[in-house]
């Protein structure tokens, strides 16, 4: 999972993080939408992954930071780059052992974070920021290319020397800094593993869920997206069950990590909104059809994607989302953090989503409103605490 590359230019002007005023609305002149927040769960400051393909780490750690708040613990700022660093090491080992036949990039997937915490621990961001080469923000363009070139050359050598891995680690040291073995935090001494134990977050409490018809429902499968280099498993549920979990979780105090495709015209970071407009006149309700019938197709689409206010949206079915996944129009673009629920002035439902692109450009201070149809259509997978799953769905996943 990685940030959508077409937004890279925007990242160059993004500012540092600030907290969202949870009851705040965008200035009226910036949006034709009028949102009312129904539920807004605590979250830490919006961060900025900047020019790095590390949204998967930012989104899961943001969720875990919210989990710590929910559990009544201290507000922590956990190190995304500690996770990224360890994932790159393990990915390099697998890449050369597989003769380059897996994906190798800065991207990753949600389960990578839990695996690293279980195996290596975690540290605060102030202990390991990954910013040691003079950049104020995460700029991984050169590093990603250098690391890929290195492992590619190792494979082409057709023989692994005893020091190839040491050379890779030294490259990571140069770009991200050496990993801490011990550190002091809040008057206590820790190792990464002892710090993870102190936080007392159990990775086994969290599962990944998706919804596709090319695998049986209520079973696990390896999600076929390039950034799932570790071949991690997700639970496959019907679309309505997945959506029921999303609503139930937020309504009961649990935030969710969200992996989605953001390449749609209806995803507008500048407007802080993601929607799926219905541009087929025949699919509109009779009332809406009467309103739009005198417009040409181009005129209709121009208004539908103007983001000047709510428009009719597509009715998303299990079949529609499967077709989009099968024809590659739904791809694994970006990971974000669902922290609340809202509706617009017409009563349409939205999820409040925390992003990791800083706090400018979007009118909602680093957040955006994502419509229910968009989530139904473009979700790749979600990660959620098992306790946030409705009892009736739990019984289907884990029958007695």
C-alpha cells in the first residue's frame, strides 16, 4: 500500500501537523457541502508522510495511537520509520530468496506493522524519526531507488555472499539512521520490545477484513495486491457485513485503518470529499432523473464532479466492487484512518477520515469526508479490533 503518486507534487507544499478541531467545519466558501459530525473519536495529530510510500505504517500507527487513548493511556507519537526500516530489511531478504519475484518498494500492508511490533517492538517517534539526512520531512525517492538497485544487483550476481545483507543494512543506516537498542523515555529506560510490552497492545486483537467474491466468504485468503509482499491473510466477508463492522466499530468507540483506491475522479483531497457520482441517467431515481434529463452527458458529469454540494451517488453492490477489482480500476493506493461518522445537509452518510498528507490543501485540516458508497466501492481492506465486531458477525467468522 502506498500513497497515490499523482498527489506527489502537492506534498511539496504541505505543512506540519496540527490537531483537527473535531466540531469545526470548513469555511462555507470552500465547500458546498455542509457536514454534521455525528461521532468523532480521539486521534493524535495529523502527520505528513510527505514523499514516501509509507501510508500503511502511518495509518496503522495512527489507529494504535487512538487505541491507546481509548484504553485510557498516555497520548503517544509512535515511530512510523521504525516499522518501515524493519519491513525493508525483511522484504530484502525475501526478495533475494525469491529471485526478485515479489514486489520490492516502499509500500507495505497493514499486517506488516503488527508483525514488526511483535518481533522487534516499537519506539516513540522522538527516538527514531528516520530524519537524518537533512530533510525536514520524509523524502524517500532516492532511498527507494538505491535500495531496489542494490537488491536487484545482488540477484543478478546469482550468488549470495556472506556480507550482502550487511551492505543493505548499512544503506538503511545511512538514510534512516541506526536502530536504537536502548533509550530513555519519560524517565524510564526501555528497549523497543520492553516499550511495546509497556504499551500492552496485543497484535492478536486486530484482524484485517476484505470483501471479494473470488474467494469464499467467512474464510481467510491472501489478498492479491502488489504491496502484500508478505502474503498476509485477510478475512473475507460479504460487503454488508464489512460495512456493518465499520459503523458498529465507530459507534462503539473504535477507530479503523482503511486501505482504499483513491484514483477515482470523485476523490478530491483539495475539496476534502470522496464520492461516487451516478452519471448514468437510467440509474437515477425518477425524481433525480427528471432533474437531470435535459443535460448532456458532459454537462451532467461536469456538475457531478464539481464538488459544489451533494449529488446522487451510485448504488454499490458486491458485484460492482468485484468488477472494479478484477479490471484493475480498484487498486491498492492508500492507507488512512477512519475516526468518525457524519452526514451532509441531505442526510447522506460519510466517514470522517484522517489522512497522512499534512494539514494543508484539504479544507478540513488533514481530514476528509468519504461517502458510504465510496467506502463500499473502493475499500481494499480494513483493520479493526476484534472487540469492535458485532456478535452476530463474530459467530459467522469464528463458529463455535
